[in-house]
C-alpha cells in the first residue's frame, strides 16, 4: 500500500483453536520421521513448549528463541529422483561411523599390546643374523670384508649431522612431524604407482622412516632356522607387501612412536639399514667405503650413504662409483631445498663428490679373499655368528703387480676377442701366498677361481719331480741318457711311443740338458728307471695331492693338479727340499679377544729330498730360463729358475719358477678345454710370469739362487767289475738305462 494513507498494514487474521476460544494460538505439530534423533530412535524428538506470552512461531528452546518452522519446499523431479540416494547415504554414514569406532578401538588395543611387547632400544641396534669377517693384509691393513659387517652402534647424537639430515631429507622429510604413518605420503605413492601402470601397493610405498624401521625389525620376528629355510626366505617374508602386512606394519609403527622417541627410532634405522657391500649400519658403511668413522663424514659422504638406502646393492660405490655419486648429488639438492645445507655447501659437495678409500677400491678382496673364506672353518667364515678378524699373508703391492701383469699381456699380446683364461699365484718359499689372480677379470668376487679350483693336466711342468727323484737316489745332473726312438708296451693300452715336442732325437744327453730342453723320451726313461712309485711319492710329498697317472705317461704330466698345488711344490724345491702347504691365514681371532683362536694354516713340513739334491735341481732349472725353453721368463739382473709345461693338444700351458725371494706360477687355457692356438708354456705363460716377477722385484736387491753345480764325473774305474744293467755315471748311464728297459719291456 502507498505510504501516507494513514492506514495500518494488513496482517493475517488470527487462527483459533477448534473450540473457538480466542487468544489460544494453535501449537505447531512436529513432523515425525525427520532428523538424526528420529532415524536413531524411531520417533520424533520432543519439542519444548512455548512460554506464555511468546510470539506465535517463535517458541523458545531452553529459554531462548526458537527458529520459526519453515515449510518444506516441494521436491520437484530432481529431488524425487535423488531421494533414494539420500536414504542410502544416510544408511552408509550410520554404518560407517559405528564401524569406524570399532576399528579405532581395535587399533588402539593392538597398539597398546605391541607397545608392551617392544624391547629396549639397545636390543634392537644390531639386527644381523650373521657375523662379519674382516680380512687384514700382511701389514695389518684392512683389504677386504665378508659376511654382514657391523661397525658398531651409532646414535643421532654421535653420528655426523650431515648423514642424519641426509637420511631425513631423502627418506622422510616430515619424520619429526608425523605420528608414525603419513596418509599424505601413502596417497602420493598410490597415485605415482597407478600413473606408472603398477598396482596401488607395488613400487613406491610411501613408508615413513618409522615404517621402514618396523620392516627392518620384521615386526619383531627374529630369524629362526626352524621357521625359515634360510636367511633369504626370512628376509623375503619380512619384505612382503600385502595389504594385511601393510596394516600390521602401520600398527607396529604406531607402537614404536608410543614407546620410543623420534631420535631413538632414527638411531635404530641408522644401525640396521643395509647400505651395500655387506655393510649393515652407518658405521660399517663409513668404514667400508671411506675408511673413517660415521661421525667424521662430510656432506658429500653423508649424502652418498643416504642415497644408498633406495637400492643399496646396485647403488653401492664399489659396484658403480659414478652412479653412486650421481645419486649423492640429488641428495645434496634435497638437503639444500629443505634448509639443511646452504647453496654453497651443496654446490661444493656436488663439485667434489665422495671418493672411495683404497681398501674400498679393492672391492671385496677378489680371489684371494674367496680362497681364505674357503680355507677357514664355516663357523669362523661364511656361517659365523661372531665378528672375526683374520690376518692374512697377502701383500697388496704384489697383488697389484700380478693384476697389472695379467692385464698388460692380454691387452698387448692376446688377440682381441679371445676367451682364453689365465691364473697367477705368487708365494714365499715357506708357502705363504702373497698374491692370487684366478682369472682375467681381476676385481671380482664369488666366481670360479682357476688358481685353486681348476684341476688341469700339468704337462712338462711335472718333470722336475722326476729329476728330483733321480737326484735323491744319487744321480748327477751330468749323467747321460740316450734320446732315441723308443716304444714300450703298456698293459691294457698296447704299444706307446713317446715323442719329443720337436719330433727330433738328440742322442746322448745329460739329465741337465734333457730338463733344459724339455725332452720327453729321456724323462720317460728316467722315470721308468727310478720307478714310477718313487716319482709319485716324491710329487705327493711335495704337495701334489691328486690321483696320479698309473702308466708311463706319468713322467710327462698326464696327472692333474691345481696351480696353487704346483706352485707350492716348486716352493719346496726352492726352500731346500722340504714339503710346503700353501697358506693364507696367519692368525684368526674374534674382535672382542686378543688371543688368537687359530694360528698359521700352513707352511713348511717334512723334508722330501736332500738339500744337496734340491740345490742341484735348482741349478738344472736355472738352465731352463737362462738357456732353454723358458728364455722369455728372464728377469734382468736376477737369477731365476723354472719350468714350462704344455699338455697334449696344447689344452693347458704352464710356467712355474722362482727367484731367491718368491715363487710364482702361471696357468693359461680355456675353461672348456679348447686347445690353445700357437701357445706353449714357454710362450705367453712365460711372458705373464716375467711381467709379474719384474713388478714383484721392483726395489729389491738381487739375491743369488740357492743352487749347487754338480761335480765333474770321474771316468769309471775299470778294476771294479760291473754287473749287468748296473747304472754307471757319465755316458754309461744312457746305455745302462736302455739295457734295463730292454730287459723289462723287450723293446728298444
């Protein structure tokens, strides 16, 4: 209505009750079935009555004004269609919050139970199932590790802050802010896994450091050989990623958060995490890779160790240093972004990445360390549960010399693409092994060792033991044998006619020349004259512990042996005729003990031949290198003695020899017994031997060989009657041997 008319505004007429009484406003009727109260209890919630005198439509609740009742709008078509869904949502919500309360209660009970079962922090720091083996060289320096290396306990307070911050920045940047699990991290991991085409729980896990620690602890389950087939099965069980496993892992993580402080959880993680190279924990890894304690790590070194946690085996710097350095650069960038490093510090660490220590560069000690682990009892080696220290005989300078010699010859004198293999052993005269290379790939571990595991025919490298037997029986290096066409009947095999390598005959030759030129016929005749059994006994006593050929081919090296055994047998010749057991262990003890549990594992034994006979044999073998088949092995300024060996069809080629200071042996061949092409023992093996020994003797003063030249043979005294087939000195020896063999075998 227009203003200014003076009329009062119109209002709706009052409604009266049915009884017609005025002033009694009609009380609004509550609608049933609506609201949470009605859904739960099935009846309308009672409403408060309006106080007397209150305005209609504004009844009070608990003394205050109540909102006016609004009329329900018509649903319309869309509202009608959505009505069933509203009912379903209400039903789901009512069910969900009740189930949620039950789940929360059960989780709380589970967390409480797990918390009561958790041990003290100190009991969780070293979680290895096995012990460690630390290998020292002959000077006491660490050169290799085996087993599960644990360097000692570190804590957040004692470790380098760079390492601590690098771990947090890389593994869990919200570690100090969450309660053990990170829903944001899990959601992000699921999103990444799905985007990369994997299952939601495959690949990225979104685990916090607390959850990773729970996994390292295997949720409190300790390895028991009765429950698991082996340690690998135990670890696989601990790392399974099923939904139920993730749930129990989360409960265990929550319990850890209740029981331990954040620093204690991080300390457990830093001590138990595997960081590659057999190192468990930060201290072992710092010692393994950098040769220093974990509290001395720089930013670059701490970043490198933290970077290993993602993939410790493949990222280990001993496997691929460049890849490890690249990963460390990423960790340094994360530390800068999160404020742990300044830009200058991060850039300095990236420009000067961490480098391996000399011990780490040697990897795991290669073939020599493998041999040592096979030499000690399992309970002190591969299966040890203690921390063991083994002082060995290896000389790292000599080991490097052997490796460089191998590499030099194969790079410069072997055709490209050749699959031929070689092995080298260097030892002292008492059998102490100073260097060992078991194949062309020198920096390897856990592979086939041709120096100790390959049994191959020895060829002419066996002949010194035939001559040692003869010298022990009183023969002289100047005694004469007839090198001429020769055949004999071998029972069960028929006629056998040995030939010289040159296919020529040289008539009457001395024992010294026969050995020098590696003539086969004189060696066979001499072996038959002194007796094969005696030859076998001498070779066995010198350390060749294998079944030897039964026939006359024994003298030509038809028997098999390892390079280590053959080199040890030659060491017995050098030391004056005493047997030798090659050894690499000088002392074995536990880390916690000062008293050794084991002493030297080998050395010199009983005398095999007289000292005079041994020195005469050295004199004969010196002629091999100075004038004979081993000329390529000559060492300028040094006296050296040795013997080459080539087997039938050139499947194996050997050269073994010594100076007054060291004995070295070289074998060359194919793993599948394929014949070598154009290679004899006096060829490439002699050159590898020479390259090795030249490097070995660098800086040493030349020492003469312990050899004895034979006395000239006096002419026979005719007044002494000679019996038939009696072996005479000088030129008569050949005729006597021939007569003896003719009587035995009936042939010339």
